[in-house]
C-alpha cells in the first residue's frame, strides 16, 4: 500500500502478488496499463484493427472455399472439411443438412475441430492472466482434455443409444461429426478472451465471462439444431430427445463412476490379500 501511495505501481503489484491481494493488484495494474496506453497510444488501435482485419480475411477465405465446395465431389480435402465449420456456425439448418447428405464434412474435419477445441482449452489453463489463477495452482492437462472430450463422448453415445429407439435417422458417425462441427464457435470466441485476460482488471473480467457464455450458448444451439436436422425430428420431438440425452449421459456417467469405484475396491481387496499372504509366507 505504501508503494502504491508513492505511485510505484509496478513494485506494488509484486507485493500484492506475494499477499494474493487481487483487489489491490487490479487497482495498481490499472494505473500501469493507463500509463502504457498513454505511451503507446497509436499501438492499441493498430493492433485492434489488425486483429479484426485478419479475422475478416479468415472468414472471407473460409466463405470462398465453402462456396467453391458447393459442387458435388467424391472426396473432400481436409481443408475443405475443416473450413466448412465456419459455414455451419451461421447457417445451421442448411449447413448440417449438407454435412450429412452432401458430405461437405467428414470424420477428419470433425476430429480436427475437436482437437483444436481441446488445445484451446489446454492453452486457456496456462495462458490466462494472473487474476484468473493468483495462487499459481498447477494445471492438470489430462483434466483439460477431459473437460472437452468426455462431454462430447457422452453426448454422442447417449444420443445414439436414445435415437435408435425413437426412429432417429442419424448414425453414430453422423452424430459425432455434427457434434464436433457444433464446437466451432468455442475456439474462435474463447481464444481471444485468453489473450485479453492478460490485460483486463478485476472489474472487466465479467465481460470476458460474458463472451465465454455466448460461446457455450452458441454451441448448445448448434448441437440442438444439428440433432434435429440429422435425425429429421420435429421441434417438439427434438426437445424431448435432447432432455432424454442429457438424462442418459448423466446415467452413463453415474454407472461409469460406480463401476470404477467398484473396480478400485476389488483391486484394493485383492492387494490386501496378497500382502497378507506374503507376510504369512515370509
């Protein structure tokens, strides 16, 4: 606090880090950021304009590739399959219909999108600013992978199991591909929030949380419409199937946890018998 009153904000930030005082750290950082912006007043707008320019170029290139890919082809390239996710983002009904019936995407493209999403979430655990992890908690990369892969796997399996009983037209492959393509908004929206998290204050963190929430809501809507299109369901039937899929996924998770706990107890029991016999024989 003494350093902050002397306007030695950089040194104060280091002391606040030792004390895990995120509130005052944020206040000191706000002064440091203000001084930096005043010093490099021309850099900030240039970086923002460059970012949106490159983003526009990416979307423009994806649109160009997707328009050229409207013709029927016996086989699509990996680039065409991956970039088709940009079309699905904004045209879910048409996009998922073509995804299934005209083979505009495939398992390769879906897996690349899934892998990209996993990598972004791994990067999120190590790339966010100090305010998001003030205590320096060690990152579990396996849990970061499971955070994306396990829900996708549970959704695909439970939806396939349920829709086979309710006249769903989508195969396991169709469900996997559509679900992975619905992930497209997540890396696109979350990756910039990781970068921005290193320059925001505590009061501004809610804005990044809002962007992340938009990404997840967007993903949920895409999954919902994807299942409706590939299974050829009405709106009401798709709502019931979606709720049933969530319940089925929770049931599968419960059975998996119960089974793994049971295996652990069996292993522990067998190991204890082995130790007891070893001691007796020795």
